[in-house]
C-alpha cells in the first residue's frame, strides 16, 4: 500500500475529466490536481514553450511528493512524450493509451481525432494511430474554439455558441469512432455526440490515461489513500472552484489554492 497522492495536471478544467475517471476507478486514492489556467490555452503555443511548461508542471507535481503523474493534457502528451518517459516519477500521458484503445475500435470506416491546434500540428496522435491502423482512413481535425468556450462555461449541449462550434465537426460525420484528444472535450461530449449522431462512437483520452495509470498502480501494489484532494490553479481560484464543483457534481464547494503562473519562456 502506498498512501502518497497521484498528481494530475492540465491547462485548465479539462483534466477534471481525468479526476472524475480516477475517482470511479480508484475512489480511495489521494489526488493533487493542478489547473494551469493562468497560462491557458496551451493549444496555441509553440512546441518549445510547451516543453518548457511541461517540465515546470512535472516539477510542481514532484514537489508535492506524488507517486505517479497523469498528464491530463493531449497537447503536452503529444508535444513532449519523451519528457514524460524520462521523468523520474512514473508518468502517464493520454496519447499512448487512447491511441491503443482507438485502434481496437471495430469497423473499416474512418477514425477521427479532434484536439488543439498544437496537438494536431505535432502529428503525433495521427502518426501513432496510423501505425496501428494502416488500412483505415484517419481524419485529424483541430478544434480551437472549444477550449475557450468550455473555460467560459459554455458546456450545455443546447448552448448557442457551442452549437455553432459543432458545425466545425462536419468533416467527421460518418466516422466509425472519434478520439477526443483534448481532455476538455469530454466536458462537452454530449454536444459532440448529438452533432455526429449515434453511428460514431466517442473515446475520451482522459479516461484511457486514467485506466493505464490504474493498471500500473494495481500491478505494483501501489494503491492506497484516504480519498483526500488538493486543487491548485494558476488562475482565479474562485472561478475554478465554481466550475469544478459544477462539473464534478459535488454536493459541497471545492476549495482551490491559487499559485502564481510560471514563465512560459520565449516562443
């Protein structure tokens, strides 16, 4: 048994989809979540900035004595996979696990990937999926409108601005399956599902990453905890608390601690 916490980080609210998944898979684990909202969005940043930010976020997790890290950010997972592999603490991104799960989807029709601009620009998700599914059409589509909408609370399926953003998914209609390569997108999965129809199966990268981390801890007998949680954010704590409480469906308000944003460095 290992009572040290699991560390999770993302650019903002999106990684809460991973928190929710971990709570279902490992309800007793202690969790530390960092929302780097003060440097949101990650998706429009250069690869050099993203790698510097990834190192800073990993160091923050290490400073809290975590036993493992879940990088609940598709942008970081696709632009700095080597940093995750080389980290001294066992670290899991959302890319590898989700692409492997995507490759197991039945059918012969197209497979879709939606993610941030930086993730799609890296080509990492698409290349990894193409290696596993060389005979299937793959459509990789950036969706830059979604993260800002989600962070500003436009998450209801009938929200007019969110509905307008769903028009960008038109090239994916008819796909057998769609990978939500940005963890934010799981928050609006119902709107995406309605836009694409019942034929397209959705797969959330955050849930795949959470399952991979769970399997690792269970195999090595490293589970344990009291269900404690610590939420950190580099953005306004009050805004994060309100949004996190709503998304996680807690009966009580979530307390979050503000920490100053770190420098991202030159592009």
